[in-house]
C-alpha cells in the first residue's frame, strides 16, 4: 500500500489532536482510501511538554525546515500570520502540498498563498479553517459546485454563541457570562478576536472567496461584535419572535456581493436560531439546491483534527493518483462589486430609551417617515421602574443602511431620546 | 479549456433538472473547476414530450447505447433495477464513468456495480441517491473520512416527513393527510415505497456501506413504515417531550452494526426533531468530530440535479487530471457482524388500550418486571370518553428487543388488554 508521510508544524492543541487521530484511525483511513497516511514528523520549538498523545519521540524535531524537506505533505498549525506564512510558502516552493487551519492567514494572504500554490503546481487544503469539524469548505467547493450561491448565513464562533446562549438561558448579562466563560476556558483571556467579530470575519472572507471566486481580504468585510448586546435586547427579540446570533452574512444581490458580520435577529423557529452553545452552523442557499444547513462543533482539539485529517486524505488520494490542483476553486470573480455597508438593505431593530411624555412616539415615527423608513412593529410597555425613562423598541421594514443611520442620528438629537439608540439588523431567512 | 461530454439516459423530472442546471450554470462550474461540463446527449424512449427545458433538439436520441459510445460520462436517471443496471454495466465496461441517483439499484446491486467499476478502472458517483441536494455522500466518504462512525440518524424520506409534520400540525389522521398529499403531488399514487419505509431503507443501506465498508444489500435492514402511527401516538409523544419521525438508524455498538428504519421518538428540543415538511436531515456522529448534522431538500427536480451535477464536476476534474478511482471508498468490512433485530437494545414507547378496572397497571408492570424491563414513565389520563377502555402509555428504559416482544405478547394475552399494543422505539440522540 502506498504511504504518504505527514509532517505537522505546531504541536499545540490542534496538532496534538491531529497526531492522536492519525495514530488511532490511520488504519481505517487506509481501508477507505487505499493509502496509508502516516504521521512522520512533528516540529515545534517546544518538544518536551507532554501533549497527552503518545507520539514516538524520534519523530519530534525543532527544525521545521528539515521537516518540510523530509515529508510528503506539510500541516501548518502554528497559527498567526508571520512564521506560518513563511512555512507555507517554503513548503509550496518545495513542491509539498499544505494543509492548514489558519483562517487569519487565509483571509489576509489567501491570494498570495494560492498564487504560490499555483506557481508550484501543488495544493493548499484548509477545511479546518472554517467551522471546525463541519466539512463546509468541501460542501461549498464541491458538493454545491453546481450552484450560484445566493446567501450564506454562518454561526461560526463558538465563544460568541456560547455567551449568547447562556445570557439567554440564564438571564445573565454579557460581562458576567464572559468572565465565567473565561474561567471555564470557553473564552480567551484576551477575548477580542472572538467577541468583536474578527474571527468570524476571517471565516466569512474564506467562504466568500469560495462562493464568488475572489480572495477579498478583510477590507470589504463589515464587522461588529457582541459586546453591545444587552439582556434587554435578547428579551425584546424573544418577545418579537427572534433570537440574536452573531452571524456572518454573505449575499449576492443582483450582481453585487455583501460580506458582513454582526449581531442579527433571526426568527426563533428556524434551525439556525436553534444552534446553541459552542456549536456552529452554516446555512447555504444556492439557486439549484435551495437551502442547506451544516451543523457541528466549530472548534476543539478533535473536531478540528477531523477536518485536518480529511484534508490529508484528499492530499493522499491526490499523491497516490499523481494528480495535483484537482480542486474546484480558481480565482475568477463571479460578481460585479462589493456593496458598501451604507448601501445595504436590511430590516432593523432599534431600541431607544425615551422620556415618558406625550408626543415621543409621534416625533420618532415622524423622523423614520421623513427618511422613508416604514415601521413593522413597535413595543412600548408600561414603565417597570421608577423614573421617567422607558424603552421603546421598533422593528422596521427593509430600509437602506445609510438612511437608517441618518434617521438614528436625528433621533439621538431629540431631547426626549436619552442614551445611544441600539441598532441590530434582522434577517428573515 | 478541457471539455467533457455528458450523456443523460432518462429524460424524466430529474433528467430535465440536470439538463436545466447544466445549461444555466456550466459557465460558473467551468470558472470554478477549469473544465467545461457540456450537455452533449440525452437518451429517452420518449424524446417528443416537452420537459420545460430548452435543450437543443439535435442532442436528443432514443439510442442509449449510441449515447454511451459518444460521451465521456454517463448519467443514469432511468430508475428501477433492470435496464438501469444494464446501462450502467455497459457504460462501465466501455470505460465511461457513471453518475446515478438510483438508490434502489445501489442498495440491491452495489457490490456488483462497484466490482464492475473496479474491473474497468472507472468511477461510479451517486451523491443524488441519498437525501437529494444534501452532499451527505461526500461528507461521509470524504469530509468525515478520518472518523470511525458511531451513529447515523437520517430523516431521508420527504413524503413521510411531510405527512408526519401535517398530522402533528393539523391534528389530522394518517389516511386523510396521505390522501391530500397524493392530491398535491407530495405522495405517489402507489405510496408504499415511501410510507412503508423501503425508500429510506435503500438510502440507509448506502450510508451504511460508506460508514462500514460493505454493500449490505437490504436483507440485514430492518424496516417498518409510518402507516401505524396514530394521532394519539403523536399527542402522547408530544406530552412526553418527543416527536415521532421515520428514522434510518445506523449504529456501531462494540464491533457490531445495526441498520434499521422505523418510526422513532426523538426529543423535541433536538435539531433533528425540528426538521419538518419535505426536508431531510442526516445526523452523523464520529469518534473524532462528534455530532454533525446535514440538512436540505431531499427530493425535487432541482435539488437532485444539484447533487448529480456536483458528481459530474468530480468526474470532470478526474478526467482532466487523468485520474480514476480517486475516491475514499473501498469494500473492506470495518465491523464484525450485523446485529439481528431481536438483539437490538432500545428504549420503547408502548401504547395499550386497557379496560379501566383495578389491577391493570399492576399486571402490566409485573409482566415488564418479569422480563427485566424497567419503566421510565407511564401515563394514564382520566377517561375522556364513555366506555370502559382507556389508553395506557409506557416508556421503558433500555431493553432488549426480543424481551420486549415477549413481554408484549404476554400483555396482549391479558383479558384487560384490548387491541394490539403499539410499539415505537425511542432514541435519545
């Protein structure tokens, strides 16, 4: 049986998971593929710490360059966008296919890396970069290849989804749940990459590249995180039939593409709204297939390893067939332009804190009318607390973001409007 | 650009969908794959009926044999297990890769067809045979290839799911909903293939083959359909926190495999229980990835075409790379034996109709105790109607099917037990 030698650069959590999976399941994979995917080398600066996986000590090295020379395929699990990029470029130039889980690197340097792969006539596989164990890259690149993609909605950050689920279930506020999530290891000590939406934005840029044939980079991706979601917002959303999720939204409207990441109200009775805790889900709507949804663990040592090793099996089949670049992704834009956020059409949820006095609703609805924004529902409950401030929640029909912003600016200038107006977008899926 | 010539045998609903997709999206597919997938020939006995798709008339032929000779890849959409089998074997022997949506043929003759494909060193692709547009074959064969598969649960028959959803939502009984579904075109005039579970069984046999490396045929697949599900059962299930779905269950317990299709109570709060109407969903649990779920349209002209054309793209990439048999499926059993239904362990829902008199619950629970079956919950409501008969619903803890059957046989002999005892299995997912 043909054997391919795998070298892993980066023996952290995911690296250890990949090693464990290969040690445990290489035989099953060989039965299925006809190729033995063999763990041959692991490089890391630290090769003494116990990672809880019984790799033969002689395969460990601190010399990543030597590893690249010795193996048939290089798995980059260093992370970050500096040395990881160099290792990948070096492997590609040496004619070695690369498997990576590095979403930030692909989002930022995808074009350069894929150009290098093309020049060297080798492949880069990256299933683990988006939604962990869910084979969404393969689904979009191959399973749905016959579709023009109309929309993608992704819940792709487990930390955010975990925090929102707990806020909802426990009625606890953001700061308290974040602190507890950090204690439990579900959120990083420096949580900004997750909770401010950047991690989801990296993944959105990768899915958008597959859907529309261009490495967009991050510049055209609009990003908002979940820090501003209050318990009140979750409760009003619930009352109105919605849940709030941090959603990546990738859409083609006419010939233009939108890529955005922000908290979004989605109807409670949809499958997507019922994806909770650390789980991820990606809804893909194609012109031919209609709506499909893919669900599973978006992170974690083993789930991520599942995706990395699936890529290794693809590489193994390629090498054993003597073929490269057998993959349904080539750059070649399938759209006209990226829509700026000001031109996006959306429905909106607005929460205002207003003085409880006559004429308030009249003034606010007048401003919306002036900007041609139509109200679809409005809640003002009786005052719960002492004081003269009450919340007013408005859902709008579809409106243009720049008009909505202008209307909100005007509202915030009214004496009766206290505090900032909270704005969340709504998708009806 | 390399071009591959596609020939479709069978110009029915799906054939027309595939033709429409190729005519509309071949250019996008070419941008993505670098290969032009060209609709070259369509064979059918009837080439005069208008199928609502504007294919060039000169590509139509009544001669399937000539088509096989002329094209690079053959799409078999004839259906059935007679001529379809002959066309496929003929194409394979002529060295032409085959794409098929024919679940019955694969379930029954998979081993023969794949042996012929191996002998000819060409491929058979069959994404459309299971769950329509959902790329579940690719997910299981490639995306989750690094996993030992613990369990698969599939809602894979749109007709059954549609009927059960309507019964539940409208409180209408099976016969009424079936009749209406037939009128609306959601159920066939001869509905047995769907509602008696055979269609789902075909699909289960195919997924089991991928998961465990053997073409099982249908013999080891236990099958029950949905005819016996009454509104009462749906209501009691609901009261107990469950929904009833027609589920394909494929499981490995220790080294043995179970393949079964039957109505199953699953917890209401799971994603699987919330897959409704004609939609399909497949949950796959692997040792490495954990639980994943795949959702979408399981049937219909376009959804099925999406899967067929995805296979064509795979074939196109293979042909353009000059590789064949680059696929992660080889027969080679990854299990010990198939568990007979009598040895299956399950939880059970039992609904009895009993005489409302003292000692009934005592006698019935005594029978269960004698057979070492433990009760997890029991409902007996006050009598709703006149008469002396009341329903008694029992949920059991896990028990062996043969013991459960023996216990039920004894119960049915009691004077106080009227009518047959209804038995449904429970999966806690």
